[in-house]
C-alpha cells in the first residue's frame, strides 16, 4: 500500500487494516498470494494476519476458491457505528435542552458488555463540575446509567447475570433489589460511584421495539444535587427528556 505510515503506528495493525481495506475494494482475486504481494509482506505473515482476522469474524475464506472476503463482523461493526451516530444525532438536542434548563452536565451513555460507555456530552456553565467523561468506561453497577439500562433488561437476562459469579459486586442481592426498584420508578440515582461527591441521574431510552438503546445521564456535585432538587426539578425533566428521545426512535408506551 502506498499510504505513508505514521512513526507511531504498529506495523502489524497497519497490515491488518490494509487487508481489510483491500478486501473492501471487492477485488475478485483476494487470495493469499495476491494479498501478500499487495501488502509487500511475506505469505507467512499474511496468512497469520488473515487467520487472526478470520477468528474474529472480520474476514471469511471461500473454501472452493481460496479467496478471502470481508466477514459478517465487519457488518456488525458498521451497524453499531451507524446506530451510535443516529443515537447521538437525535439525543444531542434533548441533552442540550436538559443541560441549559438545569445547568448541569448531560451525557448520552450506552452499555458495552458489562460496562457503560460515555458517548457524548453537553457541558454546563458551572465553575465547579466533574471532569469530562466522554470516551470513558465504567462497570455498570457503579453508576446510574448502567443501573438504569440493566434494570430495563428482561428478568431472564437479569437472572442469568446474577447467576454468574461477579467478584467485583459485593452485594448481588442488594443490587438486584435496587435494579427492581429502578425498574418500577423508571429512573436511577447514584451517589459516589463515579467519584467522591458526584451524583448521577439516568433514565433509559428505548427504540421502536422497546429495546433499551442507551441512557440519558446527568452529573453534578452532591451539594447542588440535593434530594429536593432531584425530586422536584431534575427527575421530572429527565423522565420527560428520555420519553421525548424514545419517541424519536418510534417507541410508544402501551
């Protein structure tokens, strides 16, 4: 490939990406000799890279021709990317509305495995606020966003989750009871899980099929997130905001 390599790049990763880009061009002869020549590396190295990519479902090999093509996992990655872009496009105006109304930081969060990923943020104008969390991941049980999303999963999925031993969760029965309470109230409030003195409030967002796609999350210091303010101002706004966003994805409460 003629693309200039960065001095900070890892050659093996560059070669693997070059393979994916080459296969994305829909070359009819995407076999081992052709790919090795195209990349300018040995057949042995090319074979090892292809085997690794194949094990992750990123490439597939046609047994009858020996040609390689992009695998199903590349489609799944693309769908996740587009889904997140669509989610953020719809979520950002709602986040801005909530952030301006309450002058607190608002995030869009999603669940990735057992962790919460903070995808997007609308910051507040307060002098005292938490450090930005965009791009950071946290175990779901440490914050309101993770609990709000997990609480809305089916009881079967939750039961399977709690049947698995998780050494990081000290009180599984207590967490299960908390998630049941969140499911009934429709909102999660967590203090200290994302840092000392930080309170997070989160409401799950659903799509047209009723599936949870993420959670709107508000963060603020505990001295501003008093119980009375949460109950009378923030929680009603968060519930309305999440319902508004869910409706944009076609969700209609029965």
